[in-house]
C-alpha cells in the first residue's frame, strides 16, 4: 500500500492535512487521534470473543522521537483535529493510582456534592523517564497494571483493609495511554520481557516528507459518537487468522512468534479506531484491517529503530567498560613491574649477588610474574649485571647506571625510611645487622637504592 493509497480515505486525508498545517508528524498525530477516539467510546463497546472472552479497545501508544521532536505539540494538535468532546487527560502515575482513577469514589462527607466516577480517561506521560522512574520503585505494579489496562482486565487487588481496597471490574473503564519516548531511553517499554512491547503502538514523531510551505489550517473533523453497548463485528477472515495463530501457540509450534498474538490484537484495536474515526458504528471491514496493517508496519519499523538504538547503546557501554578495564590492567601491570624492579635492586644491594630463583622467591606472590620482565629491563639499562652459570643466571648490581630508572610508586615513610611493598621488613632487633652490612636505620640504604633506580653510580 502506497502512502497515497493509505491517506486517500477522507478521515485519514483530514488527519494528514491537519498534521501538515500543525507541523507535526502525521503518524504520531494519527496515533494520538486514534487513542482519543477510542477513549471517547464507552467501555461497553468491545471486540468479540474470538479467543476467550470479549477484548477491550483500550490502547497504548508511544510517540517516538528526539527530545525536540514535538511530542507535546502532537498532543496539542490532536485536541483540535476532531470535534470530539473534551476527555479527562490525567498524568500517568503508579499502578495503584491507575486503579484509583477508575474506582468508585468514596462517599462524600456532609455538605459536599457527590463525586462522579470516571469511567474513561487518557493517561499521558510526556517523557518515558517518568514511567521508568515509577516502574523502578520497589514493589511497583505500573507495568503489570498497563498490561491489565490494555486487556481491559480487573484492576486493583484485594486488601485486608476495606477502606483501602480498590477493585475496578473488567470492561467497566475505557483508557488509552500515550507515552513520549526518546529511542535511547525506551528500554522500560521495548526491553520488557513480559510482552509490553507487543502491546504498544509505536508511532514516529519525525516527518521526512513535510512540505516547504505550511498549508492553511483545516476545520476539525466531525466524528459521530452514537455507538454504545455493542460487540463489534469482525470479518471472518480476520477471526480465522487470529485463531490459527492461537492453535500454533497451543501446539507449541517452534516457528510461531508468541508476540504476534498481542500484535494482531493491537492491529484489531487500530482497525476499530479507524472505523470509529470514519464515523461507522457497525462492522470492522477488511479495508480497516488492511489500513491497520499499514499502520502496524510503521509501528514495527519504529520499534526496530528503538531496538537498534538500544543495542548500539549497549555496545558503546560494553566497549567503554572494556577500554576502562584494559587501561586499569595496564596501569596495574606498570606499577607491579616498577615494584618488582625496586625489590630486585634492594635484595641485590643487601646480598651482593644472588641467583635468579632466590631473588624471585623473595618477591611477593603478586610480583613474581613480573620478575622476568623486571630483570630484563634492569640488565638492558646496565643497572644489573647478569652472569650465566650452569644452573641458570646470577645477578649483581652494575658498576655504572646511566639510564634513568623508575620511582617507586608505593613507598611509605616509616621512621624516616621508605617502606616498599614486596620487600620484607628489616630485622630491628638490637645489635643485629641485616645481610649486606647496612643497619635498618641507616638512611644511606634508601639513598643508595634510590640512586641506583635513578641511574646514578654509587660505587
């Protein structure tokens, strides 16, 4: 179906003209208008019991676009697109709040007028972040409540306290939900594994075909509202397709997409909305079903764009984490190598000449893997001299060190003498002198090691 064919129906041509004059996306305007047409229809108008019992017309719409894409402008344009009466527009709150919206109001106090029950309302959240914040609260029931609302199921739950108990029976309320969604923040709806994503009609707020010249405004579309207490008639072909999918699900067919059941129900609700927008109150026709299919394809493409954006965000996050881990590991390795070189210099300064295995065994466990690299760099710089013997290599300090070394990163002052991790504490018993003939309180030992690490001759 070409765009020209889709927008050729008079009611849809009006939506397109009003969108162009209001400078909003015709697809997002159509989604908002369909939600308002459905909310203007009583809860006693239902879809037939094709599977199980009757199905509600309640609808959930996501207006998808950037922060400056005009989701609020779309809502403003939708209010003047038709001559439908004003409906209750309420901000979307908690799951419990949704139930209380449609519950019987408490009995009024004396000298107060009675409060009329709300049986239909348009619930809106201009930013999906609001939905995410509410859903993230501990014990939040918002997402399950939205799925119940979509189905027209009973809202609320039994409570031990009668004055706090809120129960809204099934099919006694009419509701539509409109949520403004930025693609990179849509995870709360798109990534929900309980089936919320298939229950949502995803409409884009962008319009790549917007004309260079803004047309003149058009008068509101007249929409008849005489429909009450009716089970809508659905074409047999549509009912057969829905039942065929259900059979495949019951048979656990591996090729069936479980989400298609909700998707077909959403398509049927959209077809009913198109029928109502066309001021017809009897049967949903195959033309309505075909037009609803074109809308669902737009919804599928928009949802795929959201999925791609979320996937790319996850990939960017994973790459950033990997780079951070690699950088951290590199810094840790450099520090451990520096500590290993410092420890080798200290032991050679104390003992004179030592075999490789003995030096390595004296290092702390976390430094031993760096011993080979440490002595290789020290030998290359001339700070340490290697002598090969039958049983391996022996090392001693070089006579002249001419290449700058490294500064110990983990030194800590203790009694005026730097303490280095990886080097054992000197024996401070009175009258004892550690191997190498340097007392633990002699600052010259530290000065000597530091000079060697700095590449200066000390002999």
